[in-house]
């Protein structure tokens, strides 16, 4: 229990009155009698607050599964204990939300008029909360500050109202894609849905000939039976296997500003792209798995999710990756590839997302031949806007010229490394974080149609 504002003002007034009593005897008598009157009143006001004022009960209602950067409504229910009948002068309430969430509504203040309504029914109020980080969260409880009837004292009461749950990445795009057919999804990603024939395609159905169809697609037996030209339609092969290798170390720990002037890490952009492509791949009938490597969550250095088929795998991936985050700790793409190769039993399309640099060329060169024989590897790098901006600017002065030259040399060495890998049969791709999802879907579909899997 702490002194309130009324107590401080009264004490200061009484002290000033006592100071004046040094010069005037009549004032000193007033000071003495004032102290004798106010002292028991202040003590009684505190005793009533501590022993006789109702201790309010508080409950919280909110969903346990949240989406990052998506506003959620939280309901707070306040009720009065039926044992006591004395209400405080007013209250202030704080909901002790975790640091991974943001809100600006607290403290919430209720005066005596609003508290009187608690005698008849509980009081509800709602506030908005935005989770800004992924991962598990826990609300520790609530704190209520009670004012005494005369305002001399304040009593803080802690209510252990615990709520827990998880914050997932924002899946609005993925949920929207769930209700669309594949053609609509491809149009949004920028990939034209062109049917192709040849290696890597499975027979789908027969249909009548239409203008523009290739003569190589004609089914001559069906044509002779039906006495009209029949075309064989094909679709991409299904039941293939994808594995995402996601770097959660320092390489993708960079934060960049998006079009809405919000800062997001490159790792978050990579994770969203992985989940979106996972959904597309599962709809194609493929098996999908993931492996995060690097210092990702506390003492955990990696997380393996075995490839599985079916749309239920998508929920399995979300639960396995929702709390994985990047850190400035070192990571080794070479070691991650070795671990993945030891666990894979069948031919797999391996997509490794990191930020590859010149020093990775030597460490990965000898293991690439092993991968080429059994698997198909796509190395994805995220573009660095800061380095590109430095390389393209007009320098002013010697110091800026050296920075520009260093950035240009860095980007050229990266491009040379990617060309070297392409010549050795390894697929490479470089994309900006905001364009990664669409570019990755396009490359996946191109590989499916090429028959390289």
C-alpha cells in the first residue's frame, strides 16, 4: 500500500502550516489540531482500504492462436466479490501482456460510478492487441490499483490470470490461396499456366482437339475409335519430395524496410515463402519437409521436420516452424547439406535458402557432386539492398569511393559464384525479400515441368 496524491498534498500543506507556526503562535495551534484530526482519518482510510474494500476479480478471454502483425480483440471481465460491500474510489487496471505484443490502452481507469454497476452484473471491456513477434507467449496476470475512499492511499493487487498460446506467421496470403484453384494461384504469382508435353509429365485425360493443340499430343488409337481427333492431356508428375533448408543464422538476420515502411528480417520473408510454396507443393501431391539450421531458438541449433504428404502436413509445418527465428550466430550450409543427405532416402528437390557468398564456393564445391547424382539442389540467395545501393551510388570523396568499390566487388563475386554453380548443374536463384514467394513458386513449377525431378 502506497500514499496517494491526496496524502502527499495534505502532508505538504500540513508542513507549510507547521513552518508558519514558527512565526505565529495561533498558527502553531491550528497546525497541532489539524494534525490530531487528520492523522486518525488517514489511518482509518488506509485500514478500510486494506481490510474492508472489495478485492475485484478479473478474467481474460482471448484466442490461443494468433497471427503476427494481426490485431486481436481481448475481453476483460471484472466482477465483485459478494462478501464485502465497500467499493474503492476508483481503480486502474493493467493487463500484463508479454513484450512480444503491443497495445497503448493501459492503464484502464474506472471511477466509483462505473464500479457501482458491479453490484448488479460483471463489467466487460475490450481492447486491441497486436503480436509483433512469432513464438510462444504467456500473460502473467493483471494488476489492479485500488484508491481508498478518501484518496489518501493506493493498494496494488495482483491477479494471477494466466493465458498462454502461440503466435504464428501471418497466413492471410496462404489462407487466401487455400480457397483458390491452382490456375488462380499461378496468375497471382506471375506464372502462366501453360500445358507442356514430354518428360516429367503424367497422363491426365482425353479431350477433343482444339485449335492450337500440338499434333504430337494426338492419341491416334482413340481418334480411330471415335472417328474424331482426340488429344492426350498431361499434368506434372506428383508424389515427388521437397525439402527446405532454411538458414536461421546470421546470414538472414538482416532487417530491411518494406513498402509500408515496416522493418522485417530477411528470415521472416524466407519463412513466409517456404510456407506458401509448401502449400502449393502439397496441393500438387508432393511430400514436403523442412530443416532449419543455425542458432534458431535458445540452445536449439537445428530443427528437422520429415517430408510428408497430404494437406495436414501444412499444419505440421506451421507448428514446427512458428517459433524458429534468426540470430547473429554463425551457420554452416555445408554441414546442413551433409546432415540432410544422411537423412534422405529417396530423390529430393532440395531448396536451400540463405545468403551465399564467395567463401561458400570452396566449402560446397566437393559436396555438390554427391548431390547432383541423387538429388536436385536449388540455392536461393536474398538480395542485399544496402550493398546494391552502395554499389550504384555516385561517390563523393575518397571514403565513399572505397565503400562503393567494395560493395561492387562483393556483388560481382557473388554473381561469379552463382554462374560457377550453374555451370556445374546446380540451380541458383537470387530475389529480393518482398519478391521471394512469387519467384520461388515460379521456379518450382518450372522444375516440375522440365522433368528434372
